[in-house]
C-alpha cells in the first residue's frame, strides 16, 4: 500500500509541476497580448498624417511589395546609377547653373549630408526584412 501511495504522490507532483509550467506560460502569453494591445492603442491615438499618393505610385508600391515578400525577388545590386552617382550628377548640374558661391557651398554640404545619411540609415529603413540580407 505504501508503494502505491508513493507512486500516486509522485504522479501528483509531476502533474502539479506541469500545471505550474502551463499556468506560467499562459500568464506570459496573456501579458504579452496585453502589452501588444496597449502599444496598438497608443499607436492608434497618435495624430495621423495623410499623404495623398497617386494611383500609379500605389500600384508600383503594391507590385514591389508582392515581388519582394511573396515572390522573394530582390533588386540586383549594385544598381546603375547608384545613389552617389545620382546625387553627384545633380550637384554638377546645379553648380553649372548656379552663380552664387554661397548657394553652391550650401548645396554641396546638403548633398554630402544626404550621401552620409543614406549610407548610415539604409539598413534601418528598409521596408522588407528580406532586403536586409543584401
């Protein structure tokens, strides 16, 4: 009889331990859900800025999203022209047409800032996770 009681006691202890783990897991899931709901509510309370987007651009954005996320098609890199080439071409065209030295210096600085920003921020502002591997 003592053996049976010990076995029952051990079984009860095992089951009780499983319940505690299950309860702990359920509690964590509920807590995470509440935190996500709070974040969503905070997001929805923020003032929204509505930017009108032309239908042609919307269509292009949807096609881009489908290509990257569903079909896993990425743009081949490096591209030609790249950002640096585009900004440098803009700068040279601007410098040809601008007479004021002060304006030229300002535009040179802005272009240099844009190049630096693009290089530093690109990884953080990519739309799709799949692109980050590139």
